[in-house]
């Protein structure tokens, strides 16, 4: 089975090395560029391996950081879990640095491709992943990394990553939909779950901002941060309610997604689990930030909102799981889209854990544990296959060319 699925997936299957969009003149925007091959003596060396490192690679950072954050949020005491989560957090921090460096090299050496990605409706939504990667690592640093670097340093790192991630996420939530309207103009029936990525980023900010509320001095500043987080919660939720019907309509009227894109159905779990996590985290932060009647109302809202949304998340998990099993039977191979099995599921873990904390229900505790077991298994598989693809060069190869023989496995 090849690492790249041999399918006729549409333009720029998310999670694979993106293909540039046609420019409307019968050729691709990067057509006519100098082909790879011997270069004249003295010519500046290029970094071909970075050309196809798109913004979708931040999904690996998100998926790694959520393993640490979700593990620390579980309402059970498992020997050695805290230590394991600390190791995974350190790995996510190193991975963030590596992907940031690779993306910087991509923009420096392959600006034409970077601009093409931004104007490709299948790739542009992944720019929301940069925000979520920063926020996820920052949140894990505060909750887990403090054991290693100390509480003060962890708080400083989290604040920096929170500010940067929130600014980038809010920008992506505006810029990507704007480009979809004025430049991308996707055809009817092409709605994809990846459209949710820039919209869910502010929801991640709402979640990660909640633990910071207590570190703001009492008064206007603390209340402003809490209500700003609720505003980002509402922004993301309402935008999701606009896009999600389009995604389901695409499935109903046009059938299953191509094999390589089928794992992206799990992305729908992101706004569901993240919003449930957000309302529970914000309910914990409300006392001391707002007056008592509102603090109590926020606590009630966390359960009244979270319980039905988690119910729908379980329904969608079953539907998406059935579609993935169907695709696997049809020969779905590994692609970077498999990272969709990690972060969205991790948000459901933290959402179920938050509900268990506020209700005391053992059923929600076991739901969180079961989802976490799935998360760890999915992360391990995606991580191993990604490392194998990077080492072999299959995941950084030019799209459309056969994968190297070393990238194949049985």
C-alpha cells in the first residue's frame, strides 16, 4: 500500500502535498518555472524539499500537543500518565519549532508556491492551523510544561503564544472567507470539512484564554478577557452553524468524499468538542471575573450547552467512523489527512472531561477515557507513518509524481 493513496482526488487533497490551482489559462501558476535538475555553477541552492510543505503540516503539531493537554485533563489518576504527557508536550514544542522553520523556509525560497497555496480554496483554510498549533502548544505548556520549566516561564510562554495565535486566528477567520468569496469562488457541491479550520481557531482561543483569566488582575481587565473569550466562542459557533449544513449537503447530494479526503470528516468534531471544552473552562474561570448571578449562569450554561453538543459529537463520530471504514475497505492509503483523527478527537476528550467535572457523571468520565485511548492510538499511527514518509521523501515529493519505492509498505 503506498503512502500516497492512488486516487483521483480533487485539487489539493488536504493533508497531502498541495497541488497549485489552475490559473484559468490552461496551465498552472508555477508552470514554466525551471525544472529540477543540474544547476549552473555558482547558482544559489534551492530547498526542493520545502516547496510542498504547506500549512497543513501544522496539524501534526496540533495533534501532538492535544495528546498532552487531553491526558492532563482526564478526570482519572493513571500512574505515569503525567510524565508521559510531559514528554509529549516537549515533543510538540520541538515539532512546532521545526514546522515554523520549514514554513519560513518555504516562504523565503518558494514564494510563488506560498501565494498559490493562499489562492487555492483547498489549501487556504489550513492557514487556520498555524493559529491552533500555537495555541495548543501554549495551553499544554501552561498545564503540563510547567512541571519542567516552572510556572512563571510556562505562563510567559503561554501568554506569548496565546496573543500570537489569537491574532493569527482572528485574521484567518476573516481573510480566508473573504478570499473564498472574491477569489476562490468554489463551485457548488464542493464544500469540505476543511472549511471549518479557520473558523474553529477563535474557539481554540476561547478555550486557551480561560486559564489565563485568573492571572489577570481583578477588575475590568479580568472581566474583559472572560467576555472576549465568550465573544470568540460565539464568533466561531455561529460561523460553524453556517458552514456545517453545506458540508452535510455536499455529502448527501454528491456522495462520499474521495478516499484521501475521507479522514477530514473528523474535522467536524473540532468545533463540537472545542466549544464544549470552552464553555466548561470559561465556567471555571467566571467566579471572580463577573458578578455572582452571571458566574452561576455560566456554570449552568456549560452543562446545558455541552451535554447536547457532545451527544451530536458522538453521533458524528459514528458517522465519520463508518465512512472511514468504508474508505479503508476501498483502499484508502496514508496521507497527512490522517492527522484529522487526532486534534478533533482530543477536543472531545477535553469536552467530555469538562462535563464529567461539572456533573460528576461516571459515564462521561469513561467516555473521555475511551476517546483518549483512541486519540493516543491514532496519534501513534499518524506519527509513525509521517516520520516514515518524511524520511523516504514521499510526503515532500512533487505532487503527481510516483512515490519512491522506499515509501511503499505492506
